[in-house]
């Protein structure tokens, strides 16, 4: 599975109609709907902004909209491009400016698909690396030693809470979670454990 490293866009023209396709990262259906709503409010195309999105480690959640185009001629073809590209946590929007000539259902399917494909081709992708969200609490005297070890694992700290002890929350590659767990158990004689968030 892939994720977007650099967003892409493309514009095509079909019988004077202009299609602007954009591909960018999203992480939830709500984020996708907000991105679509922003385009509806800010693009002066006076018409359709079709979208498709997919999120989750295996493209588990997806959705699409024809946004007023004939059913099945826009959202589904764009979603098919997205699913076929093996990318997740991504959205494609395609804004259409009508050029005066009706394209028919087949023409619409081709135009929306071609615009989506062209935008995908302009993206840069990276492999999706499964991550774990973790939290653990350590005695303050172990803080420097633990921080040094976290740096070797590429642990991304999201929060540190200094009370009597130090609670650290963050993200780590799933494959490195056992290494961190073993290290914490070793330096604490089994007293420190990882909590999944």
C-alpha cells in the first residue's frame, strides 16, 4: 500500500469542458468532506466538484460523490482510479467547468477517469509503514537514557508529561515496538510496559 508524499494535480480539456483533478492526503472521511466543501465554496466553476477518497491501512474506508453528474459517471470512476493506484489516506477531487457541449455518460466516465489518472501520475508516493501509537511512564532518572534510545528508533513524540514520573506518548514503526518494549522491560526490571493508544 502507498501513501502520498507529494500531492499532484492535472488539467484536461474535453470538447471545451475543463477538468481540474487534484490528489492530496486525507486521514478521515470528515477531513475528506471538509476538503470537498472548501472547494465547493471557493471554486468558481458553477458546477460539479466530484470526489473520491480512501483511508485505512488497506483502503478500508472509501467514499465518492457524483455531485450532480449522472449517477455512476463521475465519483465511481474516480474512486476506481484511486483504488487501482494502491494508495490510501488519499482523496481526488475533479472540478468541471462546462464548455457548452454535452459529453454523454460514456464521455463523462472517460473524462473524469482520465483527469484522475493524470493527477495521480503527477504525485510522488511512498510505502505505507504501519505505525503504533504508544504511551508509557518512566521514572525521571531514566529519562535521558530512554530519550537517547527513542532517537535510535525514530520515535515521534506527541506529548511528554512531567509529573512525579514522565509519561511519554508518540508514534513508532510497528516493527520497532517489540524493541522498545524489550528495552523498557530491561532497564526497569519488568516494571515499565507499553500501552497502545
